[in-house]
C-alpha cells in the first residue's frame, strides 16, 4: 500500500478550473506529477486571443512539462513510466493504449455519484434535474463512457440557492480529498457501479432557452445551473436579457411568458406553474454589465411593461 504520494509517479490530464483545483491539491500534498496533459489553448474574449487552460497555467507555474495534443491517438506514455494517470475533466477520449499504459491504469475524478450523470456536464445536469444530493466518484477508467468501477464516493447536498459554479467548487474540494485517499490506498480493488445510469449530455445553446410553459421552480434550477457559464437567455422587447438570478413564487394571473409584476423585489414572469421572479440580469444595453432588477427597471423602464410577453428566442 502506498502511504506517500511522492512515492507514486503520476501524470495528470485535465483542462478547466475544476481540474486545476484537483491538480493544485496533488501538488500541495507533495505528489510527484511528472507530466500534464491539457487541451490546446483556445481563443477567448473580444480579441479572440489564445489563452492557456487553468491546468496549463498551474502546471507551467509549477515547472511541470505540459503536452497539448488535439488527439491522443498518436501519443505514447511508454517513456514516462507512469504508475497512475489522474484524469479530471480533460475533454478528450483516452484510447486503449493510453488507458493501459500506467501500472495502475487511469483514475478519473468524476463530479457525480456514478452511475448517475455519466458524461460531459454532470454538475449542471444534476441541478437542472432538481437533484438534492450529488457527489464525486473516483473511478478506474475503461473503454466506456464513465462506466468503470469506482474506488470511492463522497456525497454532498445541493442546496436550493447553490449555483453550478458553487457546486463545482464544492465537488472539486471533495474530489481532491477522495482522490488523495484513493492514491494512498493503491493497489486496491474498485467496485462495479450499481444502479440505473443517466447521462449528462454536453451543454448547448438549446439549454439556455426558456420554456415558459414549465414550472417556475424548474426554470430557477435551470438559471442556477447555467448562470456562471452560459446564462438562460430570452428577448424582452427588442433587447436580449440574460437571467442571472431568480426565485419562484406561486400564482396564476396571466399567460406563460408575460410580465405580471415589476418592482424592487424583481421582475415577475408568469410560468406554466407559478411565477419566476428575476432578481439579477444582464441586458445588451449600455455597458452590458450584470445588474439588479431594480437597477434595470430604473435604467430601462420601457423594456418591462406589465403584460409584455417575453420571447423565448435568444437572438444568439
């Protein structure tokens, strides 16, 4: 049994902040990470300049060699002589020759309680589905999509106000804790997944569209899940509005999608069941910065007349 992380020769594969948090924990506990894989630099911002992933930035700061292939089909780990490749939100498929190269294989930090929410967007899908509990799974990777046996699980509640980014940060901390325990216990035997599987399909722009026929509570879950990355969006007259924070109240006074109230408490939109109370939003007006509903009503009162029916089409 391995008691010291420095005794393990590790590689790491990951890309976003979730993965960077996992890598940071490994380094803070004196793990020997000899190579890091991350996705190629992507253009971001108005200037569309290439920027490194959070994992690349951290690895370079720590002096760890970084590799950024567009595919792993031609890559080899043979010369690295890794005992474990830790994978967290990498974003590329691992071919069989990569999965089998390390002594103990490839171990994945997955942000759900497998087999629930296998796939690309487990954090957001859990919130959008109204789940009240989720967690992390430390999984031995195989050729399937998050189908491998699990070493360790840790649970956490999804509180009613928690956003996707907040939940992701919580799961990163739990994932780091569970991963450290797993690595220190190698070699050990993972257990097959049990229960009905569900799939967390990759998020698309379709996920940001509002269905005003749905319940207000389900739209609140949609807003919470997506507000940090690709907010729920609709058209309010001739303006595009991103919904950043909202609550739900009871009531049925108009047709779905109509503005039924507008005051300092928020902008009330009739839904199929209940009223969505928009508390924070972003308009493609002025500087386009996030603002409270009260500030939006003060600055752009003509956009929110009572009875106006909001258009679910985003205009993206």
